[in-house]
C-alpha cells in the first residue's frame, strides 16, 4: 500500500524532487498514477492553482483542487490557503502547445480520494497516525492526516491538563502524532492526550521537595492550577497577583497517587511567553486498545477504551 502522508512530507523526499526536475519522470509518474507534491505558486481569478513542476507548468483546475469543492461542502479558502505551500496531486494529462511548452493538468481531488479509499477508510479507533497542524480555532486543532484531508482534534482531547486555546499546545505547520478517536459518517475525529503518558508516568519525573517550573493554567478561589507537563497539573495554594498563562516556579509539597493529586506552593509567577514545548510521546505508531490515565491505586478510574469488548 502506498504511504499517504500529510502534505509537505513527500515534498522533501528525494524521489519526489527528482520527478520535478525531469519531463520524462513526470510522464512516467502520470503513467503510473503516482502521487507527487509541488509548491502552489498562485491562485488565479478562477481559483485554479498554478503549481511549480520544474520544467513543466502545472495547472490544477478549481474543481480538482480539493474534495468537496464541486459539491459545495468545501469552501474555496481551502484552495486559496495553499498558495506558497506544497500540494499533493496526480497528473491527469500533459499537453504540448505550438511553441513546445508543456502544461500538466493536476488533480489534488483524485489524490485525496485515493487517500480516503486506500488508507483512511481502513483506520479504526486506537490507530496512531502522523498529522500536521493546519490551523487552530478556540474549539480545537485542525490537522492534515493525508494529502490535505482534514481532521479535528477537539480542545479537550489535546491534553489532560486543560488549556484555554489550542495555541497553548500547537503551532500551524507542526508535525504531530494523533490517535483515531472515532469514524462517523466519513469523518475522522482524533485525540492526542493518550500519547502523552499516564499520571504515574508523568509524576515519576518529579519528587516532593523539588522546586520546578510550570505554567499557570487556571486561577480559582480555592487555588491555582499549575501545569507541570501537558498531562500533569498540580493545585497550589492561592497567591495574590498570579494570572493564567504566567510562568511559575513551584515547590512540590506532596505527590499523592491514591488521590491523583500533586500539591504545590507558588514561589513566584511572572510573564515570560514561551513557544509550545516539544512533546515526549510514549508511543508513536501502532495501535492503542485501551489507555488508563489514573494510577492503579487510585479508586477513580480515568481511561480511554478504543477497542469494543
């Protein structure tokens, strides 16, 4: 089976680059129905894309620029936003004009349909896949899961530690790993938190008596929630002047697996915006049947079950 990847990965591979430097290689790719990637140079008034194919001019008609354009279920912003970025496609025709110039007709829609039929439709809940962040909204992160096909990670599925906006975790263009959460009506929903480790795995990096850094995620009347890692937050005693989003140095009073709690004291809090941290994934491929976040000694069970019993 061909490996279907988020747009931009294939673009950097040597075989793809070689195809874009040779007319004969482009003809061969067309004959084989091979999926390639090239950079979209401009979007015309008719919303067709001009794609850089090296020695050949590539034109992607509007209706071939994405699944759903013809049906009206995909907006034209999906085409316009590709300018300057790699796009996946198959070559459907190559024609030479009277001056000897070759124009290739391209279809991203066909590449996406093949991706759905031969890859995405075969996925099941619990499968771990690569994804690229395309854009962020208050309710979640949109991702490219293959040839520009888009899926959503809802904000509450990004991490166990709560965030105010997906930008607290991700940035557009970032390559991540995600877990297939559900497949309904042809739509794939993703999760991310299951790959960031259980409570015990994250808590093992800390010890009572240490002073460590964290991020203030929430300030309540009864205390301050400070994130130590994306899947671990602790509760600190109230302290005046502390605001959500600030960096904090915190003293760890105690770690209580049976209660799934980390008790903290805020030593200092200050403004120092940091880019999202790189993730330490506990698993990057394969399949998850079940994931338990809560420690074995904790009576409260927090888990995700992917495989139906």
